[in-house]
């Protein structure tokens, strides 16, 4: 059986039919950065089940090193704002300084994307997803970010209309 068909069947079992229309297999790589192991595992599993390649990191320093080494392979930075050491906004700022076209999706349950203005990142340079979120919301937002050129406004939360 074709590997892609196997992934589609796994996704089909996990998600209701009406939500599968946008979860086609992608050959895209996501750098997932979150210090909370349970949340990182849940997001990783959802993303992998949808066909994404996921590289994980638990903190700024590790994520920064991974991005420097693999930035040509990474299609999306999926970053929690609250990280040990430096925060997710600082990681996004560093990545955008190296590649202004990099796609960044920040997430937080504590603050909105407007916090990144404090770090000198215009809200127009990043997307944002408010925690907590359902797997289906994560997948919809990731797809939207990867396929779009324009970030959500700083005030946008919830699900994307894909």
C-alpha cells in the first residue's frame, strides 16, 4: 500500500468526514516549539497524522540551533510564546531576521500576538493561535498559514476559515 494512502486512512479514522477535506497529505516540515511535553506530543501526533513532517524542540536554544541548521527544510515555525530562557517572540524575530519570508505561527494561552510588538515584530509578520485549541483548529490554521501569504491580524483568534 502507498505510504500516502496509509496516512490518509489513518487521518480518516481519527477525524470526522466533514473535517477531512483540508487534511490532505503535505510534504512540508514544521518546527514545533513548546516546552510542555504533553501539548507538544498532542500537536506532533495531529500534525504527523495529517502528513506533515514534524521536528520538535522544547526551548529557545534548541529550536534556534535546529532552525539555523535546517532552515532550508523548514516550511513553518509553530512556536509557543512562553518558553524557558528567551521566548517565542524572540525566536520568531531571529528567524524573520534571517529569512523575512519564513512562515511563523505563534500560540499562547496567556497572551495575544500583540506581545510581539514589544519585541519589535509587527503583528503583520506573524500568525497567532490561541490556546487551548482542538486538533482540527490547529490543522486548519497550519494549512491556512502554509498556503497564505498574509498573517492573521493580532486580534484574530479561534479557527481559520479554510
